[in-house]
C-alpha cells in the first residue's frame, strides 16, 4: 500500500512540474498567427492586431515607423488593440515581447490633417485664405491695422489665430486675428522692455503655443506673454545678425533656429530655449561658389531644415550639424520679393509666396522630387493692389 501511495505521490509531483513547465513555456512564447486588420489608418485611430497567445498580464510593445510606440488600449488572448501614435509614419509595425522583436505587418498612415494657407493682403487691410489650386482668396475680417514692418506671423492652434508681429520701432506689438470671425486685437510690448530699443526679428511659435522673438536691441531671445506683451528673456549677448531669413522651432532639440544671411558667411543660429545657450553652424564655402543669397527657412514635421538658395536657383536641405546643403530641384524660379515660406505636410511641399506687386503667386516645390508649380493670384483680387505680408499654414 505504501508503495502505491509513493508512486502516486511521485506521479502527482511529476505531473505538477510538467504542468508548471508547460505554463511557463506558454507564457514565454511569442504570439502566433499575427495579422493586422487594417492596411491603412489615421493618427489616433484604434487598430486591431489579431493573433493567438496574447497574455493580458504580460508586457507587449507595438512600434510604428519613426520609432513611435503605440498605446495598447485592449488585450485578450486573441488580439491587441492599439492607438496609432501621433508621429507615426507609413511603414512596418513591430511587436516586442520577452526581448524578441518581429515585424508583424505594414500600414499606410493617412494624413488626417487639414492644411490651410493664409496671408495678409495689405492692399485690402484684410487677412486672406488662399486656395492652393486656383489662387482664389477668401477674405477674413475688415479694416485690420496690421502694419508694414512685420516680423513674421504664426498660427496659434489653441486659439485658432493668425498672429503677426508689427515692429513699429516705437510701439511694437502682436496683432491677433481670429480665423473664425476675423476679429482683431493688438497686444503692445510694454515700454519698460524698450529702453535699449525696439528692434525685433523673426517671430516663432513652439508646439505648446508659446511665442518667441529675437530682440535685437537687447541681443537676447524673448518669450512673449500673449496677454500682457511682457517679455521673458533667454540668453545674453547672442550674435544673431541683422540679415536673417526667418526662424523656426526645432521640437526635438527645443531650439529657436534662425538663418543669418550676411552674403559672405551665411549660417544657422541655434538658441536653446531651456538655457539660452547659442551656437552657430556655418554653411561651408564650397556651397557658395555662385553666391550666398538665400531666402525663407522652413522646418518639416521631422525637424528637417530647408532654405531656398537664390544663387543656385535650387531648394536646399541643411544639415544641422555640418551646414552642408543637399539640393532639391533645378532652375527653380522662386522670385526675390518673397513673403515667407511654409511646409505643407499633406503634400510634402515647400511653399513660398512671391510678392512681385504685379503677379503675386505661390511657388510649390515638391520635397521628394524637386518638381515645381506656380499658383498665381487672379487679377480680380488685385484691384486695390498686390501688396501682401507673412504667409502662414495651419494644421488641424
């Protein structure tokens, strides 16, 4: 009898160990028969990843192209549901579990943003939305006092406003225009900040809708309070230059980056918004054989910098570390009286506005292949004149 009990005990122990080993092996196994149900999706959309062997108490990582990690919203034995991350790009999706990573599928990310282009029509004292196909203008507001010495304009996404900076040298101010109803208001920079002068350059906006401008009279970068106009200075004795060609916000590095075109040694000026430290990246002379005339710095959604090199009639991508230029396109007729340029994410285009006072137009340059097209503003909108200022683009 004792032998029988002993044998039963051994059998139970062996069976138990075998069961534990099987469970442990199952827990360590990579899911099988994985299939992504969607071939395309928009940012923020929930997609389902089917498969066998998902475990709700384990940790899985789903990564989209551009190293964007998705949030898992639901999990059971047969599927994962994830939210497409904000900066995801079309391409492969990988699944990581227990230090094992595999490509589980491919997806096309659909652009669900709406890019609309606006410019101020000085001859009409109105803001205008530009139709990117026809060049037709849709006016917003009336009798807006925008000024003639502006220092760029930006789009404030939270307030849905076009905001420009009027550098009047005596009473500089922000001009805020609501895109819903055209109402306009002015925020003046208090005189206490203008003791050393009222010369400013290159308004930008960061991803949190904070406004910055370079105060030339102080040699400092300034953050502007949108309600009071008060300035909070960043950095000291920054050599920014006086022939700048716009500035942009670099989100990855949290930097204000401007382009100084001094015709002999053009350069990027990088200012860190956390501590005010500044550095300069000079364009190598090997790229300046035909001249050092540039226009309209922009930045794309992946923090790549582009500028038009007038001396070469080409668009150039700028290496942020070396200053080297990679050219895009040839013999592009961009013009010399431009009113800023913007990045159109939906079309992957560099778009500038040529204000030649007789036939103003948008110049569209495709960043993939350098192809160029022009969209002329119809003469019916130019009865009172063809003077424009400060192109911006929205992304909703």
